[in-house]
C-alpha cells in the first residue's frame, strides 16, 4: 500500500499526540518532584507516617508511593515514545501502526478512567486529548 495523504495526516496527528504525551510525562515528573512534602508542610506528618515497613523487604509505604510516582512519569514517557513510533510506521506499515496505536490508545483510555476515579482533573484532560488524537490517527490510517 502506497502512502497517501491520509497517511501524512495520520502521521501529523500522531506526532501531535506524541508531543502532548511528552509534555504530560515531563510535567508529571516535574510536578511530582516539586510536590514532595518537606518539614513544616501540612503533609509532612503523613509522609513520615508512611515510612513504616510495608513488606517483607525494606519497602515502606513512602518508598512505594515515591517509586510509583517515578514509574508513572517513566510510563508516560514510554507511551509518548510508542505513539511516536506508531507515527513512523504510518507511511510504511499502516497495519502495524494501527495495532500499536490501538493498543496504546486503549491503555490511555484505561489510564484516564483511573485518573478520573482517583486523581485530579488536569492529567485527565491530557489523557482525553491524547486518546482523541489517537482515535483520529487510527481512523486516518484506515483511509
């Protein structure tokens, strides 16, 4: 299948989605690191209480919370990279691009559901916008 105008539109749509996902990953990392409670903050006593051992190893609730925050930023960066990769496939292998974008899009929608249920709204809007762009790109790859 030769690349046509729809493949070019899909590539642009997916690159925009990848850029938004990259901004989300960077923002998550920066905001997470800046929001760590310090002495005197209202959350300091909670953070200190979370430093009790939580598992058989040397894990603490605080360590798991902090590690999960870092893993979330890393996962967001991975999602951005996968979207970028899907955009690269758009010209040469639409079938592969559609599978990859479909898989990543499903993960982004599921992430949005969790964000909507347990977190604040700003990352939800990013997820919804990225999911919408992925859906548009996926449809453009069908043309």
